């Protein structure tokens, strides 16, 4: 037998609204309010209401997707993933310029430049910075400082939009942490865009 619903007469709600609200928040279950013995309304906590709205939106999107697939308008998964894991052209050009400046500083010690984060993975906001990892062989503190200065100069040249968040990693340490399964390093290496 299923769980019995929580039911409260409207008179109880009028007498002790604070207690009824506390019950709704704590139980995370809908509360049926009755008037003259019949269901008149349903009360939910804000969290449960928001979850319900999210679930409905997901179901609407799934139904729309099913209709598009049936009409032959859908895209295959590989196409969607390829588009999601890509840089917008202005960001691509900016990272390419940054890579050139980093190469001027590091020379052949620059092993990789990888763009990652929300601007690559398809969910940026206007305030999102451009996350870039520079992988350097035999990194020194002086080299890191010079690379950060190069990134600052690129931002200066582009009026600081977008902000570039340059993370500089020693190549051996980056590889070791990736091999050890550290999620950040694995995600950057596997899902970032190498320039």
C-alpha cells in the first residue's frame, strides 16, 4: 500500500499556519488542504516546488526531443558532443594569440595549451573567464611569473574581455596527477580543447 497523503483541514491551517508550514518544510511531502471535507489546494515547500518545476521542464524537453526525432529533425549524439566541446571563434583566436605569447616566453618548454571550463564546455555566462592551462617542461617560479605577465598583456590588448584565467602546470606534475586519477587534471586533459 502506498504512503497516505498528508491532509489538513483549512481550519487547522488558519489556527496554526506556522506549524503547518514547518510540517511541509520538514516532511518534503505535499500537503492537501481540505475545505468542507474536499481537497481544495496542495501546499509544497519551495524546494519541492522548484524540483517539481525542473522535472516538468525536463519532461517537456524530452517530449519535444522525441517529436523532433520522429520528424527527422534531431541530431546524433556525436554531433551534439562535438559542438558542445568547442570554443567560440573569438575565444579560439584569443587563445591562439595567447599561445603565441606563451611560446615567445617558454620556447620549446611549452608542451601544451589547453582551453577548458564553461566557455569550452558550453555553459558560459557573460562574466565567465576563459580558463587556459599551460603545460610547461621544467617549470620554474620565474617562468611562471613571465607566463602570467604574457597573459596579462593579452588581456590588456583586448580590454580585459574576457578575463583569462591562466593556470600554469609543470608537465611532469600534471602527468603524474592525471595518472593518479585526480578529476580536475583528467577532465582538462580529456575534455579540454588543445590549441
